[in-house]
């Protein structure tokens, strides 16, 4: 995303947040926290997958399983 677009989007979001009643701000904060945690979880999952690729490659890439590779 271009920096200019990001700034415009941030300003738009801030204006919308400021227009909310105070009791809705906690919901917005909860949702933002959820999005941040979900992204962290995805990064951890991708890192774990990347780390395990070599181990699985050794297990799956063998002559005994070559017939299954054709399926």
C-alpha cells in the first residue's frame, strides 16, 4: 500500500472512531486486538511450517513412497 493511501485511510479510520459513542470504543479496541493477535498467530504458523519443511521432505521424499507421488 502506498504511503499516501495509508495516511488517508488512517485519517478516515480515526475520524470514524472519534465519531463513535464512548461505549463502542471498547469494542473497536477488542477488534483491533483480535486482528493483531490473528496476524501474530499466522506468522507463527508460517514460521513453524517453514521450519518443518526439511523434516517432512526427508520423510516424504523416498523411493518407497514414489508411487503415491503419481496420484
